[in-house]
C-alpha cells in the first residue's frame, strides 16, 4: 500500500472517529463501531492507527494546535486590537464550520486523554485562553474596548461561539458568512442600536 493511500485511510479513520465521538462520545464508541463506519475490519485499522486513545489524541491535538497557530497569527498581525479579536473569533468560527466534529471532540472528550498528553492539552487550552485574554486586555488599555472584566469578556465570547459546532450545518437558513457576521455583530457591537 502506498504511503499516500495509507495517509488517506488514516485521515478517513480520524474523520469518521470524530463524527462518531461527537455522536456517541469517546466512551460510547468502540473500535468495532469505527471499523463498520469506515468499511474496514477492526484488525485492519491497526495498520493505520495504534488505538482508540491515539485517535482521540490526534483529533484533540489537531484542534488545539490549530487554535494555537491561529492565535499566534493574530498576535503578530499589525492591526488594531478590535480587528485582532474579530480575526480570532472569525478563525474560531471557521474551524467549527469546517471541522465541527473534531472541534466537538476537542471541546468534550479531551478529558479522556491520559498522562502527559492530558497535561499537554490542558496547557494548550490555557495558552489559548491567556493569549485571547491578553488581546482583550491590550484592547482595553488602548481604549479600543470598553473597560470590562477580562475573564467575563473572554468566557462570554468563547461560550457564545461554542454552540456553533452543535447547531450549525448547511441548510440552516444562514450562510457561513452570515453566521460569522451575525456573531461578530452581537459580540462586538451588541444588539442595541
């Protein structure tokens, strides 16, 4: 089997595992369930992955690595802080739209990681939250944002966008662009005129 075919099968396993974990939870999904979903024998899947734990780890760190990369990109932007925050929220929403099942796993099933990998994931979450909070703090200090409690602002934003991976799908009578713009309007400008 070529390396490319092996890589494609591995990605298929990860994609389908994310969907199953989102639907049934990590604990409620068996390797047999996953094998049936991808049309392989369970034993054959071990040619592509080591274990269900490895699948969880790969999905969770794909998401956390993506969020950290996006944060780093935004931190280095030459733009007003309000635009940096807008860009970070936009990237957050886009990832949820494009890879919602994996985001759901990263949001809900990370607690099943073990040992150092659990600690590494917690550290990545903390890095993202601290970096996002720093952008809010800097925006307040620059006079671009209202002087609010930074933790309240941070967790209101994160909580407000988290529902996207649970609710959004094509055909919801709102395009991805409209969804993002509506969320930005509510979060950054409020509903009141």
